[in-house]
C-alpha cells in the first residue's frame, strides 16, 4: 500500500462542511469571542475523558484533528472535514480571550490537513493537495508551511524536504527531530513509525523505531513529547487493543514496549490524533462517540432534529474532540 493510499484511508471525513464559525472568514480574527482562558473556561477533566469545548470546537460536524496549540498557547488550529475537503480553522488570543473561529488565511481553497507547529511556534506545517505547479491534482499531496509574523500568517510555501520523505502524520521534537509514519519495504506492518534526526538544516536517513513500537498492523497519528520522553500514536489491526498507545523512552535512550490505554480512552477503537497541551496538563484526542438516544420521549420537530444534527456526539459527526488529565500517562509509565 502506498503512502498516498494511506493518506486516503486516514482521511475519514463524511459530513457536510457547515460549521458554526461564530464569525465569517472575512471578519478579522481580532474580533473576540466570549471564551477566555487557556481552555475556553471549560471545567478541567479528571482521569475519565470528557467532550472538549462543546459547540466551541466540538460540534455536530467532523473535527478531524486538533486542538493544536502553539507553544505559547496564543494560537490554535484544528481541522474539519467533509467528503471532499479538509479545512484548517484558526483561533488567536488577545489578552485572555480568544478570537472567533475563522478559516485560516492560507486554507479554504484546497484540502489542508494534519497541521503541526514548529518548536518555536512561528511556522505551521500542514499537508495539502494544492498544486505545486501546473494543473490541480487532487491526489498530489505535499507538505507546506505558513510563517507567523506580527502582520499575521504568510503565504503558504512548499516544504521540499518534508515532501520528499513521502510520509504521513509527522510530529517534531524540540530539537527538530522528525517522527512520521510511512509504508516502506523494510517495515514491519502496513505502516510503521520512523525517526529522521535533524542535521545541518536537513534530515538524516530515517530509521524504523523497531518492534517494541511498531507492529504488523497500522500505526498512525503521532505526537512526540518535546523532550522525546514518550511517543503517542494510534494503532489499528493489532490482535489486542485498537486505538491509542504510548511508548516511553528508557534512561538508556531505547524505546519501551508500546502500551495501550485502557477502555476509558479506547472506548470505540477509533481514537486518534492524541496530543498533549504545551503546558503538559491535558491529553486531547479525537473519537467518534454517539451520545444520542436511539429514540425520543417526545415527537421530534424539525427544530429538534436540526439541533441534534448540529450538536456533538451525534451518530453522523464522525469525530469530536475529547480531553483528559495528562496524569493518566503516569499510570502507564514503567517504574
């Protein structure tokens, strides 16, 4: 299976792209919302996952990835998807309060997905099928970036080094080391996790992380700790649990055996895009969990039905954002 085909498998958007943005994309992102604080005024979760920011970030549509905070937690992006297009949405913070949600200035024409920040927060990388030259090719996925300055986000630019790796779902450590997923001949399974160390402005030859992390199944959706002390990822097709896993690096610098999170996180087996907030307090992930009742105690009206379809945890949303206290990592950390 090619990495390009993997990207198609990993893209699971199946809903109409109609999103309660709070402000049209033409409005300036400085127009503040009523949501303030690092986490929009949400009550912190415990060790059982809870829906994150319902009707702010989690809606009746398909939140495909996110929330991805910049290191200083002044900027936030996430992706929503429908059957044909993925779009990066954006919030910025002024003082203590967040802007209304807008389509990121560099997104909205093509499919843009899997964004991640550089360690200094001044560059946002993302995958896109926008043309590099000539005619638009829907399958022509490459890696692009936009740089943040005092005047806002810059024009999207092609990243040749990342695009040449033919990989998916990358994540960067603070030292610039790149972890990613690829389907390569020497791989152990359908897709494996690789490390390309940063060197002289480029990357060394990627190395497979080996059988303690990879399996004969499909590994995807990575997040590396900034200090490379642990790696979060999803795995599908193992004989045991499907969903979220973690591997911890030993004091000797060796990756430990991957461990699955328990059923409180891996409730559906489709959990993906795990990421820890920059302050280390919370773990976020995406999951499709149906919170709707199979019947109504009163007869539905059109307004009732519309409200249900626009709310998170409905059967057609294909994915919402959840969060949990990051101390759950300590439960799985070897003694």
